C-alpha cells in the first residue's frame, strides 16, 4: 500500500508517493455510481478518515435526480470460435459506461452501430459513457476494426442498472474558524490516470499535509462523481456553502504540461488573485484562463444560485491534450515530478490564503525607526534589500484596509517576503492584525 509519510515534503518523494496512489487506483472500473467508486473511496480511507455517503437512486437534487446504480462484472464480444475479440478484462474502457445488460448474437452490421473508435488515433481506445440514455456499446482501437470480418458475433455485457445509491466521500479538517476552503476532485472515471486519479492523489497528499499544520481555515475535501456528485452535494449542503471562503476543483494535475488555473465566475475572488500571484512568482510557465461554464465541477459551484469563489487548478486543460478520455491517459502519461509540482504549488496557494491578513500600522506617523529595534538589515542573505523593501511596503499600506495580498500585488513582491515582513513587524509590536467585516467602513482590531 502507498503510505504518505507526514514528513514527506521532499518533492521527489511526494511525487512518487502520489504516483503510487494513482497506480493503485488506476485499475478500478469506476463510474458515476457503483462499487468502483466505493472501492476507490475505501482505498482513500487508508490515508484520510473520509466519511462515505450513500444517496438513494431517485433522490431529487435540484433539477436532477440521483440515477440508477450501475455495476459491470464482465463484457465481451466473441467471434465464431468463441474467442474474445473485445474483452473488458483487458481494459475497462472497452465497455461504454452505463451500458444496459445485453447477451445475444448480432450481425456485424448491428454490432458496428454499437462500436466507438478514434480514427485519428488508431491505437488508442476511447472512453465513452451514456449516463442518461439507456443503450449499450463497446470502445476499441480503430485499427482492431479490421479484425472483425465475421458475419455474426456474440455480445455480452454483464451489467446491472438498478435502483441503488450514488456514493461520495467527504473529509472535513476543522480549523480555528468555521470559514472553509473547499477542495474537490472527481472519482467517476475508470482507468484514466490524469483525468481523474491525479486529482485524487493531489487531494489526498494535501489533506495529509494540512492535517499536520495549524489551520486558520477549516478544509473540506470532496471526492465526488463529476457533475451529478457536485449537484448532489450542493443540494444536501446548501446551508454549509455559506462558510466557503475559497475553493479549488483539482483536475488533470499530473501531466507534464504547464500549470493552468481557471478563474472562478467572480474572476477577482481572493482565490483567483492568490493563485495568479503564486503562479506569477513561481518562475515557471503557466496560464490563467477566464471562467467559462464548461469544464469540471466549478460549473456547479459557480452556478449563479451559489456563485462560490471556486476556481479550477489543472496542468493541461482537458480539451488540450489528445490523450484525454482515451487509453493513452495512462500511468506513463502521469509523471511523479508533475504531481509533485502541482502539490507544492497548491500548498503555496493554501499557505498564502492562511496568512493573508490585514494589519494596522501601530506607528503610522512617519516611518518607525527600524534600526533601533534591530530589524533593519537583520534579514541576511542576498535578498536583504528585497526584504527591507517588503517591510517598507507592509508598513506603508497597513492602514487596516489593505491585506497582505493587496500589498504583494501593489508592490510587485512575491507573497512570502511580504508575509515574512509582516510577521517580523508584528513580533516587534509595530503591526496589529485587524478583522475586516465585508463592506464595513472602519476595520476593527482583532480580539
Ligand atoms: Zn473526464
């Protein structure tokens, strides 16, 4: 079993641990409901004490209804010699997700109507689903079609599509306040590594890290089937959404492409500005995308009735890598170093959120004499000048109305030196944190 040692902060080590978890979860045949999701959540439970929720089929969830539960034991197409020419046991992508049970002989022409291939990528098996339209089908590599020369085939999909449950996992890490950071990933894809298991591994690694840290915020992790899972969670937890201050949907977090952040619907929420600032100062190529109502579960979290400050953290967006939803999204496509990079970046984002406070300069009439207090030029090293500049910016803008993120943005400094400067000035009683009430004209001192 993969073990996330709390001390594993070495990027190499954490990347390999995350990759091992992806590899452990990869073979499971998942869908939006069914035993594959349960098995996945039980494996995640070995790392974090996840609560598993079961919501019955037929439960109304806003404009939707929790669907029937789907499970599949086996599926194949056999030729006249009884050989499996398409075999679910070799790849769970071969069966169209949510296929109704079928077992009969069909002509080659009829079979062809139920086959899906990718002519442009003839070696890859596509992944297809039919959640809300009851049908059956198989997916296969396009170059295997030529093997299907017989007039008749026997097809079998040994599946069940019956009333059951939708299953999701939830893990709440309480902090000093009930204000929450929501971190959500999807658990509904079968053997696809980047699109979805990399997000799961990232969420698990972050949960393990945060559990060891002092936390101002509470952190809520969701492991849910895409779309119907977030709709179901929102419908059952509408009141709890009032506590969500920031959120990220974690998806496609393990491919070798550069980091990408898709902003929340608000566009200028603290999470949007924080991720943008961390990426800008990361020294690596990255991209910020505006919100669009297409993508992962941010579509639901950012629907107008909720409009939560939830963005989407990814590497290459789903529409931009050809391996997306094919057998080529495999364990080789996901790289330990990319997983580690996603992990350290989101950690930096969460750390910035934790420390983004607003302070009041307690000596606001002219600059305080820092040398007398022994804090001018006390931060050694080559970045001493930058640290001093950060201190001057923090002192100047800490009028109770500018957060540390505001100061970082206005000064052009990275967040960390601004935060360190504020910590030092706070230690020397030159700053005091204030609490700001949204819209209040006068900030109050923290009690
Ligand atoms: Zn997907």
